[in-house]
């Protein structure tokens, strides 16, 4: 069992900066704007030789209704889940009433607590460190997460807490870690426009209220990763911020959120593009789909709020026809109606995701490819350019993830784009590669299997 550490405190005390510092990489969004973190983010790290799980939480605020209350519930859930609470205060600002209120909350949890007085990079922070003694959570550790000061002492304090908790510091099994590197979880990113229901869908798949949801658009900011087991398959699910048109992105917080969502797409293996059944295939949806294809990710389209659809069968047929017409570059992509609110369609969606991943990893034998090449050229030979025929000699698959092919020909620069599209569509139809991007590279060269003269 992995030792879990929850980092809590009021907004803008540097929790996410400390989370990134302990994790050893930039995972959580960081900015001077208070309240940037909303959902709780998790990351695996090591303190000494012991693996731990870090949880970054939303800033605790005193509100009892609306979004603030839902953020507070997520933080309380993190404290309940944790083996150790890392309570962070701002030493430069000094204590405020909110610090005392939430120190009582942490103390009432009964969990071991380490008190960290952050932002101690100057003399102005000395009085704040002394004030922190009054919280009754033990001696405060002066640190600066941003400038990497006091982090070694903090790690030592965490290690002592690890070893004082019976069974919290298991022997490290390096071989198990190596196996995880080989058999990593399938990475799935859920993306779409704001308020399409992405967080609600992720919660429905997980079977718990893991992500903050609500009627307000733009609640999610970080790309939050959560692992789960789906019928024996290990998955890592990324909930992302809504992607709006670039001209409508407002403020630093949304810019950071969009950047995090784009990184989630680049590092995913399968991307679920979530559409709103009431307004599907808007311009922004098509641009997101095109971005996913350009990044070479496998794509599955889910149409949410299907419980509100009138005449669902006719509506589904209409949407499939629209999808094929508006997204010809990803012909054959799976389109699955779902209701994140009721859970309807989730098994079909997950089957489509796993099937898309299999296609994305597919390899085709060289013999099959060259048989296809002969047939496709016989059916529709390449056009003559400047009075000279183009000879297509040999095809092979150079890579998967996505399927990537190399076609050797006499004059690669002379092959018209329309004929390249014909070849790609033929590849997709012949080898059942619907829903995954196909890369086809033309190269000049002779057939290596041709007989020497």
C-alpha cells in the first residue's frame, strides 16, 4: 500500500508549487492568481527510497454553497484518503482567520500533520514562522517551494513520519517498477468544449464523484489523471479543461488550462472527444478533432446528454452521416451516444476506446501491403505528370502508434495530393483502420526485392 500525502491550506499559499517540487516535475498549474487549483491532482513520487502518492488540493475557503463548497468537499476527501497531511501556510502574509479554521479541521481528522511555513525566502517571513506556532500543529518548518529552500528538511520530516507509521515504508521492489514501465496503463484523455460534461463523464466511468462538476462552465482547470481498472485493463483517465476558440480564451488561468489540456492530448494514446448532443459538430469541435488527428492520437467521439435526444435512432444516423462528411480525414471513427448523468452507453464507449487502441497499435505485414499496392494501382493507376508515368514500387509499415507507412516510388514529389488521399483511404478501407490517423510517406528508391539486372 502506497503512503499518501495530502497537501492542504488556504488559497495561494504555494501548495501546487510545493506539489511540483516534491513530485520532481511540473504537473500542477501554478500562477499568482488564488484559487487556480480546483480538483485534487495526484502524482507518484519518492521520499528517500520509499514510493509515496502526493495529492494537491484546492485552497480551503470558508464558503458553504456553490463551487466553493464542492471544492472544499474534494479537499476533505483528500484528507480522509491521506496517511499524512502537509498543512501549508504563507509565512510572508502571516496567519489569517482561515488558517486557524482549517487547522482545526485538519486536527479533527486525527491524521499526522506536518506544518510547513512557505515563502520563507526573506526576512519578512520570520514573524510569520513564529505566528505559525500558535496553530498547535507542532513546530513549523520554514521552506520556500519556489526557491527549493528547506525542502531537504521537509523530506526528512516526511521520512520520519513514513517510518513511524507501521507498515508505511514497504521494501522497494525494483522489478515491479520495471514491469510497470513495460505494461503502463492505457492513457485516455477526455476533451471537448466547456460544459460538454467531461468531468461528469469521468465521474460516471469511475463510479464516484472524483471530479468537481456543476452548471458553471470552465470548472476544470488542471488536466487531472486518475487510474482505474476496466474489466482487467489498466487505464489512466485524464479529465481536461474545456477548449474554446483561441480568441475567446480569457486570462492567464484559462491560458494555462488550455495548455494543460493540449499536453494531455499529446501524451494520450486514445482521445475521447465529447460533444453536446444539443449542439454537436460546431466549428470548435471540428478543430479539436483535427488537432487530435494531427497529433496522431486514436480518436473516439462520444455524444453526451443522449438522454435528452428525441427520436434517438434517427438522430444517431444523422450524426454519423454528418461526422463522415465533416471529418473525412478520420473516416470510420467510432461515434458513441452516451449519457454521463445516467451512465447509459458507457460500456459501449469503453469498448470503442479499447478497439481504437488496438487499431492504433496495429501492424500489417509487408506481403499484405504489397498485395494491396498491386490491387490499388491496377484499379486506379497514378496519373502521368509532365508526360511521364509515376511508378509505385514497394510499400512497408515503418511504425505503429499511429500506423505509419512508407511507399517507394519513382518521383515522390510529383504524386498529386488527391492520389495520396486515395491511397490513404484505400489503406483505411482494406485494413479496417477506421478512427485512427494514417501516416503515408513517399520516398524515392528502388524495390529492394527486385531482381538485380
